[in-house]
C-alpha cells in the first residue's frame, strides 16, 4: 500500500503550485480588467473635461463675435437690438452660425435677463419662458454650468455606449474688455444674458468605447497566451514529476528486489552447499543400486525414481542459483538467428511430438551482436518451452527477427490462451506460476539475462489470439 501512495504524495506539492499558479493568473486577469475599467473611467473624465474646456472657448468666441459683429453694429445702426425684427434676427443667426460653423453643435439658445429665449436654432423655442432651469440660474450669476446628457437603454449606458451623448453648457453673455470703460478695470463686466450650447460628443465617447474594447481584447489575448504558456509549463511539470515519481518507485522496487535477491542468494548458496553434496551421494548411490537391481529385481523401479527425483531437485537448486545470482555476460560476437535455429533443432523431437510448428522469419543482412551466446540460448529456450506449454494441443510458434533502429527485435508469437489481465503484472514476480509444476523462476531468469545484456522484454496478449513475447537487444 505504501508504494501506491508514494507517487500521490510526491505530486501533492506540485498540485499546490499548479493551483497557486492558475489562481494567480486568474487574479492577474481580473486585476487587469479592473485597471482597464479604471483607465476607461479616467479617459471618460478627461474627455468630459476636455469637452467642457472646448465649450468654454466656443462660448467665449461666440460672446466676442456676437458683441463685435452684431450688438455693436446693431446699436449703432438701429439704436438698440430687437431680435423680434426679422432683419436683426437673420443678422444674429448669420453671426452665430458662421462662428460655430464646422463645430458639432446641435443647439444654441440665447436667453434674456428674464429667462426668455431671444434666439435659438429652433425658431419654435423663441419667446419661451422659464425653460433654462438650473443651468440658467447658475449662468445668470456669472457661473458656467455643464450637464452631460446620455440617452439609451440600461446596458448601453452601463457599457459606456449610449445612443447619444450631449454636453449642455450654460454660460453668461457679457461684453468683452474692449467694450468696457478703460478706467473701470476692477469691476467685472455685467451679465447681459445667457448662452446655452448643446455639444454632440457621441463620437468621442464611442472612440473611448472602442479603446476600451481594444484594451480588454488585448488583455484577454495576453492573459490567454500567459495561460497557455503556464498550462504548458505546468503540464510538462506534472509529467516530469509523475515520471520522476514512477522512476523513484521503480528504483525503490528494484532496491527492494535487489535486497531480496541478495538475501535469497545468500540463503540459496548455503542451502545448495548443504543439500547438493548429500544429494549427489544419494543420486550416485541410487544409480549404482539401479544397476544392481537390474539383474537382481528388474521389476523394482524404486532406485530409478530416486535418481529421477534427485535430478529434479538438483535442477530446482540450479534455478534458485541462476535467479538469485545472475551471471555477468561473457560477450562475444554472435548471430541471434543462429542461436534460435540451434534451439529449434534441439527441440525438434518435442515440437513434432506435441504437434507444434515453428515459423522463423529473419531479416536479411542481420548484423552481429555482442552477447553471451549460452545465456541467450537459455533465455530463448525457456521462452520456446513456455510457448509449447501454452499450446497443449499443438499450434504454431512464429518468430520474427529484425532490426529496429539501433536495436534487434526478437518477437515470439504463440496461439495459446491469453494471459489474464490481473496476471500480466505478476508474471515477473519470483515464484509466481499458474502451472501445476515448476518453481515460478523461469521468466525471472529470462528477464535477468535480457537485462544483463542491456535489453528489454515485454509480454502482451495478441488481439486476435495468443501471447507475444517481445525482446529487444542493443546492436552495439
């Protein structure tokens, strides 16, 4: 149970880093949106102040032009101003429109001292009373008044894209310094009326909205890019951590296995020393007794049984020694196909007796490999015997030998019953076997031999039918 939990424990710190990183990225993105919103609010404020200043300049210019080009000439010509007269109204209208030409001004109203509209772009408003409201009340006292008017639904106003945005400005109508007495420099000019202008600033606000959208899209793209980079880094980090956790677990398992084999080797060496000498005496005595009984009591098979069982016990001890104390390969140049052909020839009587056939396919110009021929002979022999035992009623064993990059691939396919899924991971464990006889060390010995040659061995079920044993060995 401990080995299963160890990788998870190793991954926990990295998962905390992953959560922290992604959370930080989300907070940074949210902060960017908030800062963008504040910037847009600041931009709107700047735009509004700019429009107010623009309106002040327009009113001052209009004030100057009205006095210079209308009031003074009218007073000199008509002894007073009466906008109710068509000639004076058209004169005034010409002055106002020429002054505000090319400016995006929707409405101009000029009020008298009693909140009565004396002049307007809209002739229907001329003569109207008491419609100046708060703006007129401020302007008549000499103070400018500004009001932002926006029209649209709730969401248009909230998102900053109203259908229409207007800045209404009320300012005092006063004579310029040129029309004041030269001796009276400290007295402020008198208020002669009120000017109301309505500025259309819809385009400016829509430009700000486009700027807002551009900022949000840019922020989203930057954050998305950062997220993808972070996701890639975190994902790779996860894979590295998982790989290292697996490697560490495998290393611990190998270390445990090595300790187990070391203990087993010491125990086996002691047992083999204590058992093999008396066992050899028992087998020699039984063989001698068997020869004598052949003439005295031919029907007595007991000595032969003793010889057979002593031999089997000696083989078991040899398996223990081979598994617990793997040999170091004595590498010499050799050919894999020659080793397999020798095994097929050696097993030909058993193959024929069991109804087994062998199909051997070898790649042309197969390179030499530096291997211990005797050790590989033992490994491939065990694989072949296992394949025969997996097909008690006979069948075909297909062997394919070919190069694969810098390696040689040896593939053994048989038509036997597939291995149960739960047993595929156990087949490499010492003493595990599904057979009625055997020590369960055969595949372990094969694995030790292949790994001693820096190779790999894998066993898997074939999709159609049977089992595949795949061995790869380095060429160099």
